[in-house]
C-alpha cells in the first residue's frame, strides 16, 4: 500500500463581470467545466461556501455583477481547474460585461 500526501489546496479570487450576475447559464458553465476535473471545488462569497460543481448550490450565492468570489480547489489537477475557471470568469461567460458608471 502506498500512501500519497494530501493534495494542496489552491485558491484564487475572481469577480463576476457579466451584467446579469450568476444566473442559471453562468452557473451551468462553471459547474460543467469544473466537472471535467478530478479536484474538489468550493466557492466562497460573503460568508457562504458552496460546492462549485453544483449548479443549484452556485445559484444560491446570488452573486450579482461585481461580486468577488474565492475559488478553492483541492486535488491532483487543482491548478488547471482554477486556470480554466478564471478564463470563464474573465470572458464574462460569453455574455455582455457589466457596464461601469
């Protein structure tokens, strides 16, 4: 039997940049992409933490435009998972970006 050391926990902060916030389509984009990785994903916002691979749990964050989210990944491909999700957030989920006043 070989014991492997526990996987490191990696974190990054992203901002919801689309005009509509985390509604069903962006939540689906995040969860669907996260499910292609082995690593666990937790997403934190305003004192709440949810499973980042669950569309319904993501929607409960009620994250509107400009909300900062902390992505926490643990597992063998945690770094690649965070990079992929950062790209999704930076691309505003393919939607119109929030207009700054």
